């Protein structure tokens, strides 16, 4: 055992030992782990230490708990690359670049936005939005990403593009839809930070509560600098590796 491992918290040492068994194939996919009490006895630690070690491996995607059955080695999904370009296509739709699959969407009009969303959209008290929740599905119908988009009703409320997934421009994205009603979107800003998914998100994505993810807060602006749409995109780390493409102009 290395000095670093020796200095680690007991639950991290237990997790490392279990992870090693999985990586070396000693515990194959679908293998049912021994009980917490058995593992606690084997590693000479308390059951709470084992519980934290198992929770860590569940969050990493190596294990999964099955209610009333136990903890099992999980089939690791292949991570795909989500390429986000700093030079956006004007008619790009809601799906990420290279996404192979489909999505389900549900829009609700006349919704008061949460305070952080209202600030991003520069709305005053009482202004309402259209909220659209997207669930992105891989070709096998497995959920792989979540997005919640907000648009001010003052911009789209009386137009044919009020619902992002309805009307003549359904699914064509913010830029094309806003252009249809005379609003020119010129830039988008993305703020990225790591998060852990909460229980509702985990249930939608079929992953463990507390699993690692990337949160992308994206806001579209028009020519006058007015925000016209903002979205919270939740990208599970076990499904996606995010890469940004930067186009360089030679002088």
C-alpha cells in the first residue's frame, strides 16, 4: 500500500480495495457483493465505513444498489464526447453536437421563474416564463442528459413559437425560433461548474443520487445584449466527456 493510500480515510481505503477487485475482473459485471457486515469483518472496520465506501463507488458508477436485493457490480457505460463549439451554427437545434438519439419535452407557460433564473433573464417581479424540461434519450431509450429551458413570455407569449417543441419551428433551437419573430441572437454565454445530481434528477437519469455531473448554465443574448433564453443543462459524468472546440483565426 502506498503512503498516500495509508494516509487515506478508512472508507477510501476500503473503496480502493473494492475498486481494484472490479478493475481486475475478480468481481465481474452483475456480481453481488458480500453484505456490509461481511465486508466490515473482512476489512476490520465499522459498517458505516463500508457504507461510505459503497456510496462512493455507486456515485462513481461502479456499483448499483437494488432495493431488497443488495449491491451489484454495474455495467460501465461508454462515455461519449460532447463537443461544444465556440462558433455556433445559427440553426442548431436543442440537441448537443453529435447526439444520436431523441428527446422528450414538456412545456408549461406562464410560470414564475426561480430567483436565479429571473436574474439571468433580467426580469422584474411578476414577469412570467415558458419553462421547457427536456429529457435526452440514447438510441436504446436510456436517459443520458437533462435540460430545463426558460424563455420570457413577454418575448414569445403571443407568437407561433411560444412553445419550443410546438408550432412551425418545433425543435429548431433558440436562434432559429427567435429569428422567426424578428429577434437576432448574436451570442451565448455558458457557465460551468461541477455538481452532484439530486434525487429527482437521479431518478430521471437512472443513476445514483449524488453521482457526479457537470452543470452548464447557458444564456442566449440578442444584438442589444438582452437575454432571451436561459437553460440549466445537467450532464452526467458517467455518460459524457465535455470538450470545447475553439476555432483560431490566423492573421
